[in-house]
């Protein structure tokens, strides 16, 4: 059994991640986290199996989204760096 969680992340400045082939523009991006239930334990727990970033932030009508699997730790570091650069 698995679950999917959707959220958004906002970058106020252009950013780059290893999984992206180019610098991404500032904007709000859709983020999907997929998890699977850990079997064989006496309580309900989930393990992350994928973190997916949807680009571009502001698609043009008819433009296809790209889904990029990203490292959640790298994404968190990029978000923290973005916040530090804005303040």
C-alpha cells in the first residue's frame, strides 16, 4: 500500500538542481512525494520512494510538464539557500 502527497515549493530566485538540465526560473513548483508502507512492523510507517518536481513553474497552455525526480535533501538545501539570498 502506498500514498502520494502533493504540495508546492516556491523559489524567489532562479535555482539549479543536479537532476535539472538547466537553471530553473523563480516560481512556484508542484512537488509530489510518493511513499510505500513499511511492512512487518506493529505500527503504520511509510518510506519515501520518490520526490518529483514538476516543471516549468508557469506552463504555457498546451505545454507539457516535465517530471524530474529530485533528491529531497538537495531540494531542501536549495530552498534554504533561496530563503537566505532573499532576506
